[in-house]
């Protein structure tokens, strides 16, 4: 069963991935890198929560 926090994290992850793709498409590499850094941070949090539970 997914927790509310998990659902929000996955929704945020999808939004960030969309943003990263958009920045990459328009050639804004620095913003794309920043968003990818946020994606990695969020994925690490999700993995840490999964290990905890």
C-alpha cells in the first residue's frame, strides 16, 4: 500500500522529470542539471524510506 508521502514523492518526481526534459529540449543545460540533481535527491529519499519500511 502506498503512503500519501510516497504518492506525493512520485508525483513530484514525474513533474521534475518533465521539467528536466523541457529544459533539455530548449537547450538550457544548467537548469536541466539542477533539476536532475533534485531528481537524484528525491530518489535517494524514496529509496531510504523504502529501506526503512
